[in-house]
C-alpha cells in the first residue's frame, strides 16, 4: 500500500467510525471591527504603550480596525526637549497596530494649544527660529514614520476650545495668521504621500464653532492648501448633543467641500448616578454612528478610550467623575452603547441618503461652558498616570 493509499484508508476509517459528525462550530460572534469592515467604516480606539499586553489591548485588537496613539506621537512625547527625539512610545503603538492588521491615525504633529506644546517651544519668540524648530519636528516625525503612517492630524485644534476664534498658540503669535496654511503645505512637501487632516474639538456643540471651522477649511481650500480631511473629535460632555439632522448637516457641509471626514475622539459623558445615563448614552452613540454611516464621506469612528476605567475625562477634572463615557464598562463588559453601535454597523450604510429609521438623540444643543482640562500632569511622559 502506498503512503497515499494508506492515508486515504485511514481517513475513510476515521469518517466511517465516527458515529455522529462533530457539532458545527458556532460562527464567531461579530465584532465592531468585522461589522465596520462589512459596512466600509474604520472603527478605532486609543492606545498607550503601557496598555499593551492588558485587557485593553486584547479588546483593541479584537474589536477595532484603527488605532490612535493617545499621547505617544504628540510633540510633548516625541520631542520633550529640543533635539531629543523619543520615538519608543510611538513605535510600540505602531508595532502593535501592524501586528494586528490595524491602521494607525497619526495624532498629531502640532497641537495649536499652548498648554499642550512643550515649554521650550512656547518660549521661542523669533519667527525664523520657530519656523526652523517646526520644520525640524515635522521632518523628524514624518521621516521616522514614512511609509508606515499615511494619515496625519497635521494640526490639532486650530480653533479656541470653547469659542469660534483661532486658538492663541505660539505658532500663531510668532508665525502670524498664515501659520496654519504654511504648516499644512510644509507637511505635504516633506511627504507628499501622507493624508493631511485637521482635527478639531467641539464643532458639533460649541455654539458657532461648526461655521467657524468650516470657514477655516474653506479658506484653506480656496488658497489651494493641501487638505484631505477633517477630524471631528465628537467629545460629548453629556448625552445631549446636536440632533441627528443638525449633525448630518455639519458632516454634509464638509463633504460638500470634497473633504473626507472622521469622527476621531468620540466619547459621551454621563452624570454619575443618572439612572437614564446608559440608555441616553446608547442613543447618542447610535445617532453619532448612524450619521457617519449615512454620509459617504465619513470613513472612521474612533472612540477616545475603550473602558470606562481609563477615560481621559475622569483625569482632567472637567466633569464630576465617574463619567463612564465609553463603550465598555470598568470590567470591559460591553455596555448598551456598544450594542447600539454594533446594531448600527450591522445595518450598514443606508442607500437612501442621510435619513434612517434610527432614533435621534435629544434635540437640545448643550451650551456647557466647562473648560477643557489641564495638560497632562507630566507633559513629557508618554503615558499619563490615569491610564495605568
Ligand atoms: C488627551 C489625552 O487623552 C490625555 O491623556 C492627555 O493628558 C491630554 O490629551 N483632544 C485631543 C486629544 O485631540 O489628543 C486629547 O487627548 C483629548 C482632547
């Protein structure tokens, strides 16, 4: 008997002696990642290097297709002192994402808020010197990640947090109002392959901020400044947000300019002890995700964290803690908000345009005036303490 015939005989024996067929394997449960892939939407979350190897990173690999470094690629981590470049934290985040077949959103090259810009940069008053320092930083970061990170929030938060004017950053003070266009052009010049994004806070609920941000991007496009997309952070300080139609119109305004859209930092805070909190939050998440799915230009929904145990909000003193703003509870169990997001992803992108059968969130637009929090306790540390 040849080896092949022997093997075939064995197989026959095996199959004929098996009394009952093995029970069919249950199909793997869908994840946000698999549902997002099917719907054509990146679903992301944040990562700190210290979270690699924890439940956080397990859930991140399973449930999410995109990763944003919560702090590891920011200026205060990468170049805490002039000329001292620290890529280890960012590299760890990138290596994790690559190992898990995930995309990385580069966040961010410049943050137009002084409290998040290292003191040594803030101290510069000479435009030529600041320009050289900005160029060095962009050269170093884009050079280091060339070919591995395509999508960059080149400038974060060009507008003031709770107003409609430009943020008062060292970049604007020293380089002048043209600094934004100048920096976007420079990043494109350094690596023409990257996607150039602007990322902004609170455009969905700070009064007048959507129109102000739209005017900024329109001016940039009119001046032929390279700009591929807008990141709308979508941090909600309560489940009350713009209603579905208002949010959809905001996305449509950017799409009409030919821009791509990502919801880059979604979280929905709840009031401690509010019995309606989890349900209201689920509806807010449902509306956010459904609105993105209904807008063909909207390609990503990233949540700013995974577990309620690790939210930046509770570390900043902005709102009474615990705010429980994320999709998973402190023990990494999926919350009603998770189910709402999964259901919307499973329904996919509607063919009939930006209206669907889903419930809209509250129609009130919050006018909360709480200021955004303080800078990280140790601005030069890659991983702030709250994330463990
Ligand atoms: C936050 C991080 O979550 C904190 O750990 C850090 O102390 C400060 O920055 N808008 C942004 C994010 O664009 O980068 C911020 O992340 C949250 C607000």
